[in-house]
């Protein structure tokens, strides 16, 4: 069931893309003069991953405002602190260096510094219309695709996830340096790679805004990710596999920026918000259940994706192949393995219903009762 080629659609391409091992050391080539707000996290700083990029910036004469207080599932308070650090230093541009969390913080910091808007006024879709500071993003995981998207996710209050989705959040340039991902632990490689596959799958089956270009990118993303995930897990220093994973993640990011994700993400967010399960792992936990729920409306599309990865047996064959791939990575796929029990599932189901921005994209509706059943199946 291919997208109707006669239907009207628009497509928003991502940032300028520069790829290659060691490219992060050329970061200064892509930034204007002046102080740089460099957003990362303390763990990456401790591992020394930003060292070459920071050295290049200093050599080029940039003053660096280093903001490394980014946590997983970053809060609105963290966004505000990053903005204040950039404002005090008179930052003229912003770099996001890391996984999805540092990049999401960097995107919002660049926008809020440039526009003067308040964060509370821009949640939702196309609520941000101002001008941001120049922005470069350097991913250190092959999963979120955040360097490609106009999306930032913020934890509001104790556990609620809210999104800012707006064109000004698209970076000027994304630098894909596979060497930065070579030292990732196996479970992080697995979870982020599965996250990227979910992006491709949900973009291809999105009930809203699915189009021929996002379809093309989603299929190629899934092909690259499928062929290289196990290699990247088993042989972490395999730069060719790492490069393919980064490209697959990026293409999936561009695809779902245009054909948005759905039910898997909607049910994954409460797991991150309430139990601090990493986002990619949350998606892996809910993927099989949501896909089976969607078969009545997306069987033909799942069969098409099955052909991309060489899986026979239609939609069920595709789902079984995904399950086998995830198990081969060693990632736990049951909620109870993370200490989540039956009594917590009603809360998760209720919280998932807050993700209407995502649920409206799912090919089959998901009610609160459906969500509870799907969490039960994932237990």
C-alpha cells in the first residue's frame, strides 16, 4: 500500500549534513565568531568525547561556555539554566554534543536565546515562530535522530513529557562522526539502534502526513539499521557499521520529522517519565505489542517493511523478525525485568493518553483500555 503519489504533500528537509570519521574536530568551520554555548553531559565530558571539538573551537578563538548539567529526560529547569548560561556569556551560537538529551536542550537554548520567547509559550506544534541563534549538532549515539529533527522533548513537573515541534529548531548543520559512537556500551548501542528503527517504522505507517519522500527515507533507514545493528553491538570498533547506523538514524529522523511517530512512542514516554527507562529501551519494550495492535490497519505496510529486511510471512513475519533482532542484542524486553509491576500499569495507561500529539498518528486508535492491555502484554 504505497503512498498515493497524486496526493498533495509538503516535505521539510533537515540540516546541512557533514559526515566522516573525525569530522567533529572541524566543528569550528561551521560556526560564526563569538562565544559558543556548548551543551553536553557530564558523562560524555568524563569520557573525553568532546575533547577534539572543544580544542578546535579554542584554536579558532572561540570562548566556550560549557554547559554539562544535562540529565536524561531533561527538565524545563535544565533548559532555563542552559539559556541563562548562554545569556550571561553573550553566546553567539550553540552546539549540542551528545545523545538526544543534550541535542534537545541545545535546540531549545538556541531558539530561546535568539527569540526571547518563554518556553511555556511554545509547547506543541508550530508555536515557535522566532529566530534562533546559529546551531550545530553532533550526535554521539545512533538512535534519536535529534540532530535531524525540529523536535525537542522536555520533562515538565515530575514526569510529564511535552514536545516543542517547530521549524526553527532545525539545526544549521549536523556532524556525523562515527568514531564518537565506537565506545558506546552494548546496551546503549542496542537501545538507540532500536529507537531509530522505531522512528523508521512509525514514519512509514503514520496515519498523518505519510508521503513518498518520508517513505523512501524510512525504508532506507530501516535497511541500514537492520543490516548493521548486530555488527555494531558485537564489534563496537567497526567504524563502517557505526557510520551506517548514524546515517540510518539520521534518515529516520528526517522521515519522522515529516511523517510523525505514533503509538509506540506514546506508550514509551510514560516509562521514561515515571521509571526513568532510557527512551530507546522504552520503545523496544512496547514495539511488538503496539505493532500487533496495529495489524488491522497497517498489515500491508508492515509486509512492505518486512521485504526491506528480508522477512517473509507478511506482517506477523515482520514483527517476529524484529523480536528476534531485539533479543539478539541482549536488551531486556519485559517490563517486570525493570521492576515495573501490575499495580503500576493503570498509571502508565492514563499517562499515555496525554500523548495525543502522537496517538493521532497511529494507524489504529489506542484507547486507555487498549494502552492498559498493551502494557499488560509487555509485562
